[in-house]
């Protein structure tokens, strides 16, 4: 709906010059009485009883009354006097916004001021024997004038509030960028103060699709947010303060948001949390729609996949003995070798984990020994094998298929003494003879993968039978 602008002038009755002069003489005491009434009746102006607030308010009231009398004296045909008064009212509204007083408080002050003003004018009108028609016209002018000034004050208040909000938003954005860039704590504290942001004890970085961000941002501006420049993705990063004292509570609150959650860190170390969340987006499979990816549950994969190029080179190096085999055969042997290493050579457990016969395990391990030879006696090479097989990139034509994660084996059986991986592994020697070690396994088997003590990353193919 289009708003019709106010006309530049307001109708003014013709009054005797003596009455106008008498009213001018009463401006100072009238301003004082008006301010006293406002201070007494409007809680937000209680501080204006004395001090600089009272002086400023009295100046504004006097200026308004002088403007009214200027219009009354000559009719203000060009609207200059009214425009000057409205400009003063605009500044008053702006200053009230800067003093953090609400617009309702200011409008209450205008209502009281209009009442006091009219009481004084009506007394003067009676004293000077004004007729009913002149009194009615004077009353209409009083309230039309008050409406124009209050509207100007509302505009000043609103524009200042909007400007202050924009400035605060800019400072919050600047603070958020500073946190994400990992600036020093002193700089962050100064910017937090400038943004009127009270630092919490901790922050947790969360990366979510843009559509989910509004539901996670608190109205108190405690949660910081900024869009991410991720090709093909419409993602937003949030720094969430420590509203949840335990991480489980935070994760529960994010259900259905498809969020990637970094670690909880002291607020000035929010960059660490954000970097980890972004790294998880880069190297880990994306969570399914609505699911939450907690980076704390994937530290192993994040460590091993921190340098994919180096991991590819490591695989090419340590799995060279399998390079001449067909991909399917190399994949089966790699799968068996990783499971054997993780289960410390317990043949029955390896067979249960891979769902194959123990004799198949023996057969495959004989092939592996022939190809790897002394490498399986070297602790460093065994470590390399676990890293390469347990967190492998997707297979390529030049590299064997990665080993799947072994299934959880059945309950541990008796000692497996008849099979050993590294030959004669006595005290102080590097060897992986089958024995009941410290690696725990759930009784009764299970469907999920279990790479205890190993490093089983994403991107592994499905399990094979036999």
C-alpha cells in the first residue's frame, strides 16, 4: 500500500500577536514542566530528572515549542519552520536509539509532551478570551504538529537502529572471519568487544547445508555464521557456543540437519574445529541426508587420509609384490593380509572375519609369504602395510583393489600355534605369531566392520564370500 506523504505545512489559526508573544515568554518554564512530567511518568526517562540527559531533552522540547510558535505566528507558508522542527525531531529519535531507549518509550514522551503543551495553550487561550472556533483550530494544530514531529522521530529512531544493526552485523562477520582465519587471541577479544559479542568458553564448528542453517542460529546472535565458498555446494559454517555441556547433547540437537561437526575447542581456537570439519568434507564420504557426521568418531581416517597423494604412493610401494596379479586376485590377497595383520595371525578368527574356510586362509597366506618374503619380518614394512591397506583410496588400474574391512569374528577360539606369519619370532624379534592378544571382538559375530588396532578408512569395496 502506497503511503501518502504529509503536506509541507499544517493549518494554523490567526491569533493576536499579543497571545503569540505571551506564549513565547512561557517556552522556558513550559519546557521544564514537560521534561519533569516525562521523567516522572515514563520509566525509560527517569534518568532525565537531572544531568546531561535533562539538558538535551529540554533543548529538544524548547526547539519543538519554538517551531510551533513560528508556524503559529506567520502560518509558515513555505513549510520552512516545520521542516526545521521535523529535522530536530529526527535527530532526537536518532539520539534516543543511540541511548538504547525503545520507540515506545519515545512515543510515550510525545504523548505526555502534547498533553502538557495543550494544557498550557488552553490556559493562555482562556486568559485571552479566544473564541470556540479559534480554540478548536489551535487544538487541531497542536496534535497535527505533534504527529508530524513524532513521525520524524520514529524515522530517526528506526534508521539509527537499522544502521546500528548493520554495523553490528558487519562487526560480527569480521569477528567470524577472524576466528576462522585463526587470528591471535588478543585480536579476537578486541573484535568480540567491538561486536558486543560475549565469548563463550568453547566453540564447535558445524558445516551444514544453507537450508538448515536458520534453524540452528540462536536469536541472541551467540552463534556465528558465514557462507562457505565450496564449488557445487551451498554450505554454511557455524560457530556454535557451549550451549550443550556434553557433545552428545549437541549431536542430538543436530539430528536431521546433514551437519558435519568439528571438535569442541576453546573459543579462540575455533579455526581448528572448522579446519577439521572442512577436511572431513573433503576426504570422508558425505553423510546421508539428515545424518550427522561427527569428526571425533573419524580421527583415524582423518589422520591417515590427510595426504591422499602420499597414501597412493605408499600403496604403490608396499603392494608392489601384488602388482602383476589380476585385480580380483590381488584384492583377495590384500584383504586376507590386512585381516591377518589386524587379528595378529589367528587363523580361525581370520577365517571367521572373512567368511572363508581356515584352509583357504592357509592357502592365501602361503601365496602372500612367497610374494612378500622378508618384508613381513620387518616391523616398519608391516606398519606400512596396515596403513596402506586399512585406509586405501579407491582402486585404480595400476593398484590392487583395497582390502575390505574384516567382519567381526566369532568368539575367540583356542590358541592358534600352528600358523605364524613371520617365521621364528622369539623375544625381541619382529613377528606376528597367532595368539590371544589384546584385540577385543564381540562374541557372536556381527555385521559391521571391526578393524581393531588397524586403520580402516572409507572407500572400501564390499565383502566377498570365499
